[in-house]
């Protein structure tokens, strides 16, 4: 079969052996697979990523000197069932699944693995127990957005929302947009979002942001503070020793950029007692001045991935039209277009989410 | 009056004008004042500390080029009442207070201020509304430990303990010891504590640590994991997708060292989903690899100071004998001994808490 393969730091098109389903596995045709910012990061920082993953017990990192097929945001169609399957869904059924294969020694990742082919290939293997049927009629390129939406849903879950917080989303790439969509569903308002790109800000509004900010012209934290002023009742309810502090509602800051220096920016700009949810995946070493975080008593919640329940909920949200997933998709390419798509995604004005359709 | 003054990076003894109580203030005789690790840090990093504090709205940083009298862990005796006071406590009453002066424009710190003299002086000013009477008979050198204990009490409050967590305290200086004491009162067990110093480990046991570790010989996180194994019921209650992860109780890691590199060590060593409470005050720029924190979904809570309620509770805990405060005090010195005490505190085998008694 054909695949766009990460090989020695580049994305190349080549043929590779057909996958053969093992026990409990199904062979699927990849209908659609989103390109994730992490794939771009992983291509650039593959060795660093592998070195760090190797230091975490229980994780088997990819070896970047060997072939890898990326792609962990997929929607597929069942072709065949391996041994020991229950055939819950018949051939032809469209399915999503979180990007993992169940094995006797534990789950293994799909998409950053030398063994488990990701969605930039014509066919791949999935574990039957993880399959979710795509509700009738949802196009595969929208169902493929389940995974990135689940990242946002999970981030908002981990934010421990109690009601009354005012969220600020830093960065409106696919991760930031997913966070905005999840915040809207949670009912938190106003949702304030910042991005340098006009196209991304327009998308942020479409997905639920109430206020969008261009950090080149408006200081995001100043704008946040304008929208986070306490009511007279909230002011009166504060303990007396807080009466000299700014009367602001609790801050939820979502870091959805993932480059070095962002945490320091948040340390500088965040109000006291802010809860910071780090959703952007910074793969480099980072620096910050902890004293700022200490004096402000900031809370930093690093988040990663999602639970199976959050993943299933995300597919439902898209299928029910509660999240306007379609608006994120800016291009659809075949296997031959993956390498160029990696380049094109550098321009936020042109692209947000490019979907790979390996059958094209 | 005489004072040990921070002047141009050094601690020198000199005379200075008698403080005169303003509206709502009382003049007090300093009976006892602990030397805090932050004072040692502040002496070394005064300019950096001032520069960072200047960037936080609402804070008036000290100017390290002008005289400062440190000392924010004090027990005093009332000498005289200023205008506009209610004379709640008569002259001669022993009092503690959190280190702040109330002013019409908000609270100002005591101890890192060019205006407000701290406890390394014979006399100082306090705000009457903040005074807490020292319960009868508690020696001033023990009442002076209220402030550092409050730091530990606050850190444990901010840890959002739900029961069932297993705490690991990294560093058993006064801050770590206060955290251990507060954890013991909270009823969390086993309390695991790590320090290179045998003297500090002995103190940690005395204050409530159940397991003490010398990191030179035992990996703290490996030892923590041994004591954090889930029961069979806890194992069975996990969601199925967690069944391949190590069956460990939730981790609460208290960082009580406050030097660069500690957060990275925690990123490396901490188990998945650990809640990290940063109590040590790192005044330098720090670096870390966020990807480790991300993949493990760590939560970092920076903490600073305490509430008035926590401060009052800490004084009660010492007075009621629930915390063996006396065990922390390793020396008592006069004003002339402060400079040498700053040097001596570098050796954890010899000293934990040195109390300044300016009347000596």
C-alpha cells in the first residue's frame, strides 16, 4: 500500500507492506486523517521527542531513524476482521477510534510508532474494542476532527470549572479552537481568545469566542481584566484581606501555542490565582521566572490527550452539530500532498486543519 | 535604636531612628524573630527580587540600594499605642502578627521594605487590627515560629487534599518541616520526606514524617512508589483504560528547596497525575522540559504566604503543643549575631532555625 512516511526527518511517499490484523484487530481503510500540529513538531523535534518519551516509564518511544507513519486523527472504514474479534461492526462501517492499539502488554500508540501505522497510509489496523461507529451521514473529514476536539474537551475538564471563571485562550490554532468549542459547551462566558492571525480570530468567533484579541494591538490580559470585573455582590463577598486586590473573577488561561517562552509570558501577564491549563505541546526546553508564579500563586495544569469517554463525547458533539467542525477544515489532500501540507500549515492565514485522504 | 540592617548586600549593625506609631499602629519591642531562608535568598538576590516584584501590579518592591531591616517571623511585646487605636491589648501584652502594615492605600509588607522595619531591630510598628495575643506562657521564640508554620499550613491547604494521597516532601529545611507538621495535622499518612542532611531528617521524623530518605542513597520517587501502592479495592475501582498504568495512590509532592533545577527533577521523577506544590522560593530564572510535565499531566501549584485565618490557626497549633515548634530552634542570637547567623545557616547539620532576640 502507499503511505506518506516520516523518514530521516522528511515526509516521503513510498509503498509499504499491507498491515495484517492480529488478534482482536480490524483492518480498515483510512478515509480521512487530520494533520496535527504535534506532527509538525514531531517532524522537527523527532529525536528530542523520542529521548524524552524514553525517560517516562511504560512508554515505548518511536525510533526516528526508522520509518514512521504519522496520523492519529482518523476516520476509517472497516475492511476485514482479524482473529478473535467479535465483529461488532460489519465491513463497510465507518468508525473512529482513539489512536491506540490494545496489546497483551498494554496499549500502544498509533501515529508515533515504528510498528503501528498511522492515518497517512491507505490502510491501518485498529483494536475492535476501541471502535466508535460514526453516526450516519457525518462526513469522514468531520468525524476525523473528533481527536483534536477531544483534546479541547479534556483540557476544559481538567480546568476544574466551577462556574464564574472567565477564560482566556492564548492561540487559536486547532487546539485553541477545540478549547473554545469545549468552553462554549461548558457555558462559560465571556470566552476571550487571542491570536495574531485574522483568519484564526474569525474562526475563534465562529466556534464560540465572545471577544477576540490581536495581541499585536491589544494586551490580552488587560482586555481579559476588562471583561472579568466582579459584580458588586462578588466584591462584597470577598474576605476583607482581599479587599485591596483587583476585584476580578477567577481566571482560566489556556496556553494553546506550545513554544518556549509562553509560560514566562503567562507568569508576567496572568492575574493572581489564575489557573493555567497548558494544552500546547512545547517540545523544547523552556525557561521561566518561578518567583512571578509564586507571588501570584498560579496553578499550572499540564494536560495531554483525553479519556475514552471524552473521545466518545467529542464524536457525539460533532455529529449532533454542537461543534461546527467543518469550519476548521481548510484543505483536503491525498498522500502525495502530505509533505506540501506540512509546509502550508506554517501559514495560519491559509490553513487551520488539512485533512489527508489517502484513497485520493 | 539598634538594628541589624541589610545595607549594600551586607548585614551590618547600626543605630536608626526610633519608629513612631501612626494611626492604628502600635509600637512594639521585638522579643524574637526567626531568620527565614527567604532572607538569605533576598540578601543574595536583592536586586533580582526587587526587579521581579516591581513587575507585579500593586506591589511596592524594596530598593536594595537603600537600607532594609529584614525579619518577618516575629513575636513582640506591646510598648505603646498610636493615635486612633482601640487599645485592644494593653502594654506588656505579647503578640504575633502577620508581617504587614495596613495603610489607607492597602497593606504593605514588613521585612522587605525600606519604610517598614522588620524584626531584626529592637522595636518596630504593627497594625493593631492584625495583632494576635500569644497564649499565656508560650515562649516568644516559639511563638515566632507561627509565620513559618503558616507557610506549611497554607501549602497543605492549597494542595486540595481529598484523602488517600501519599505526600512526598522534598527538602526538610524550615519550610519542609512546616509542611510535614501541617500534613501530620491533616492526617495524611505515610508522610515521606527527603533531605541530604541527617540532622534535618531527624527533625523531619520528629515533626511527623513516617519515612525519611537520603537522596544520596535512595531514589525518593522509587521509595515513594513503594509506600504508595494501591490496595486491591483501589486497583479494582480504576477505569479500565488505566489498568496498564502503575497502581499508585495519588501523589502530592511538596517542593521545599527553591533552587533552579528542582522543577525539572520533579518533572523527571514524579508519577503521572502528581500534584506538585511549590513552596520553596526560587528567585532565579529556571529551566525545565515541559513535555515531561505534559505527558504526565502534572499539576503545579505555586504557593506564597498564607491567609490571616491560617496564620491564626498556626499560632494556636504551636500554643496547644500540636506542633513541636521548639525542636526547630537551634540557636538564639542578639543583633550582633545576625550576620554570623546568616553564614551559619548555610550548614544544615548545625542549624535549622536561628532566632534573633534584639533585646539581648
